[in-house]
C-alpha cells in the first residue's frame, strides 16, 4: 500500500464482507487486523477480497519470526533507496539537457527535435523502470473501481511526458522533463518515508529481538541444541551462564542470578533457585540452570507483550474518524478538481492569469506566462501531484505506533488506541489497596519490647514461629533472618487455632498470639496491653509474646505501602486528577493506609461484586475514571472504568480485562502512562492539523497556477515525511 486511499479501499472492502465484524488496515505497517465469524467467512475468502481490491497478500509467519520481520523493513528501505538512486541518475541527465537548452540556449544534441525526444525518452525510462510500481498500482486501482495516490501521480506525469512529442506537432509548451523530476522527488519522498516508518515500527522489532533463537534440550544425559520454536511444554532445558532463558519455565536444578530488566526494569539481577519461575528472554548471568518449560510460543510473557503492542498499533483513536472519511473521498474529488482546473485555464485563461498575477505578488512561486494549453496542462499537473492523502493516512497510526512502542519499552502495555486517547482525559484515579498501593504481603513493621530489647523479642518470636507456614510467621522469620538472629530449638510445641501458639525454649515456656490468647495465659496482661502506644499502628495485626510470668513485647505486622505511592498521589493531584482508594478492608485499616499515601477519599468495606458499582457512581459524580487493580475480584471494576489499568504482577484475568497493563508493577508508571497519552495525542493533533492545513493551502495554490509541478511534488513528498518524522519526535518526550 502506498497511500491512505489504498488502506481505505482495502478496509472498506473487508468491512463490507459478510461475516466480518471489524477490519482495521494499518498503512505504516501494511497489515490488516480482521475480526470475523469463521462459520460465515474463511481466511481464503478474505485473501480473495484483498486480491480483488488490487493488492497482494503477504502471509505472516505463525510464530514470531524476528529475522523475517527485520528483513521486510530492511528490504523495503533498500529497494526504495535503489529506486531513488536510479530515478535521480536518469533525471540529472534530463535536467542537464533542459537547463542547457532553456537557460543558456545551448543545444547539446544535434537538433531541437532530438533534444525533446531524448528528454521524453529519458523521462519515460524514469517512469517505467525505477517507478514502474506507481503505474502498476494506478492501473490496478482504476481497474478495481477505486483511485489512490498513484493514480494522481500517474496522470500528472503521463500528461507531462506527452507534451514532449505533442510540442513538435502543435504549439504547446514542452513539460516532458518535468515528469522525470516529479518521479525523482516522489521516489525520494518514498525512500525517506520508508526510513521514517521503519523507525516508527522498530519498537516491536526490538521486542521480538529480545527472545532467544535456540535452546539446549536435555534428554537423559545428552544435550541437543534446537530452535526455540521446537520447545514443548514439559521439556527440560539447560541454560548456561550468559545465555538467554529460552521460554517461560520453572527452575528444576541450580541457582543463579538472572537479569530480569526486560520485564521488571530493575537493573539489579535477582537470585533464582529450584522452584522459582523464570521468564523467557531474561538473561542467566552466572550459574548453570536446568529448567522445565511451562509456557511456549504464543503463551509466553514476551509473546503476550508483542501481541498487546501489535493490537495497539492496529487500533484506531476516535479522532481518526474524520481523517478516514476525508481520505475515502479525497482522490476522486482531486480528480474532478484537476479536470475543472484544466477546463478553467483553457477556456478562461485571462481571468485566471489575472488572479495568478495578483497572488504572485505575495506568493512568487511560479510564472504562468505560458500559452493557453501550456498553462492549463501545467496547473492541472500541479493540482494532481500536490494533493496528498498520504499525510492524512499516516498522521494517526504512525504516532500510535511510536507511542505504543515507547510505552512497551517503559513497561506500559496499551491494548488499543482509544485507551491511549481516553487516558489523557481522566479525572479520577481509583486504586485497589492490596497489591496495588501496598506490596500485598505482610511485613514486620515494628517490635515494641517490654522489659526487654527488640533483638531478644524478635529472636524468641521467630523461634516460636519456626515451624509455621502462616503469612505472619513468614514475615517474622524473614525479619529475624535479615538481622542474622540464631533461632532457638523448641520443645512441647502447641497451637491453638486462630489464637496463638506456645512452646518451651531453653527450658522455659513462651506464648505468642492475640491479646485474648495472651490475656488467658498471663494475669494482668490485658491491662499492660491497653497502655501500649498502639494507636498509630491501628492498621497492623498485633502479635504479643510473653513468658510464664509477664508480657515481653508486641510485634506489629502489616501490608506495607509501596514507597512511591505518596509521590504518585501527589503528582496526580498536580495533574488535576483525584485519587480514591477502594478496599474490602475495614474502615480503620483502609484509612490508615490511605493516610500514608496522601489519599483523602476512601471507599472501604466494599465487596468484590460491588466494586464496579462504586466505579459507576464515581463516573456519574466526577467524570472519567481510571481503575488500577491486580486481582480477579478487580476484573469487573476494570471493565466498568473508562480506563482499566492492571498491575503486571497481578492475575491474567485482571490483565485481560484491562486497557493498560503496567508490566513492572511500579506505580510511577501511571504518571508515565498519562504523560505518554498526552504527548501522543498532542502529536496526533499536530499531524492531523498539518495534513489538513497542507492540503487546504496547497491545492488552491496549484489550481490558481502559483505552484510549479516540480515544487508541488517536492511539497507533497515533504508533507508525508514531515508527518512521520514529527511522530518519531515522540521519542524525545521525557516521561
């Protein structure tokens, strides 16, 4: 596809096919994304529809084949470069002959007739050799009842080249050399455009390049190197130091540091040992691992990221609707306008000459002091080649491609373009508490000793908890391990369900549990507990420890707030976005967490099934709402919200329900997502403005004879390149 009219005609044909629900054709990627009912229409039928529209079908590989994807873009740029060089090679000879004859009166060839025929022949060679695709595309387009940009270029250059031999028969100016110059500038524009489009789509190629190409399969004691595409679930694989982990797996043997920055953004490697999960495309740094494949092919984490980015690049934003409508009728209108331009200049040359002379005082671009037929042909050619639906067609999808690619590289996966547009308009950010604002797992936040020291209380508590798998026990043991405390072996261990535990340590009985449990063991313990400064820790779980005689201390365990939470809430407020916390916890715990984050509005005691109702109420009261969550119970609320945002370490169901996924589970990525949305949409508006403005200004100038056809073609090529280059400037935006 070469222009927006091409993509519009394919999209229209596919959309009209019975059984097709949705068809979206991406011009920069030259791909179609189609949703259809397979009982009503087959892929073969869809291929035939595209063929009937005058285009070929390039089959995409079943598996992500990075090499092939890379070759497509490199090949396109190389071909465009060769065509440009060939075109200019012939055009420079034409220009040399024209300039010598027209400006210096030097006849380099034997006669005027031979000079004109040579220029005409060279122009024809330029049209039919490096630029033959333009005419093939134009012919196919006309044959199938549509008209694209190539039709305009073909008509303009054919009209120009015909004037060469025609000038030898009748009195008409010779524009045959202009045809070669138009083609040369057109091919230059195509090459620059292909380079810019390749840069716009490089994000997805970089993602696909992250994956390993081969894996070492372990069969018995033998190792066999195989392509990644041949890995099956359950296969045992060997990963040597420095190698990429080939697919999502579980470590069966070995211990190593793994660089997971691809997925988490964390520069520091993490330790992975037996039983730990590892992601494909992450890098094993120092140890030898034997892993078992749990996800392969399209189910892997990397493949899902690529899929989401592709979906975003194929989607359309609501603002694109107007551009699509204009593009659909653009070329036919220009053809009619070009015909009217010829008629007007041929039959009313004096009046149009007056208008041209008057305007040329302010816009001295061309001199229309031609004979009547020459002026008509020149204005018509300029009108044909200046009109450019390409810029309109590239304005939005190119910005989306760059924006979604930047998002992916920052751990922000945007499912569709509409989400990217809506993100900039949100007024309320609703946070689920557990796993979103907090880490989602209890941590020991404080030890309050009584007649003892913190270290002793923690050591005794950890020793009592040594045999438990309860989350609170794990948090206490973790804290003791971080302080390198040596645990005491226990005897006579007893557990009272839901209340506490007791055991003998070094011959002495100790008790650990709730206030009621300890109160039942030690007389006067409840009175001492009431005197403890526990009010600031109302959100925490209070675990008390005592010996046979007295209370020794209190351990406070709570789900801890992410360190960046308060900063993110503050930045949202500066952006004019209100933060709300939604939680199933009781009001005391919810408000305590919200206070740490700086959130003023709290919705507590909310049942999972009522979360969507609360979102709906906020939408009615305050406007567009974004919901951030990570659990299964968040899925309905994520769907109800104007923008559903899933934290990447959450469940697959939450990620499926969301419009945006934060891969790294970092709250700061929310601010980046909003900034990216605003920056991308700003580029889209800029591109659409310049695309419309260019045509609104350029076409009247061409009609009134103020644009030389060569200048018109230069402007047309520049407009497309400018739009794509402007979209690429998104990369300089600081998130």
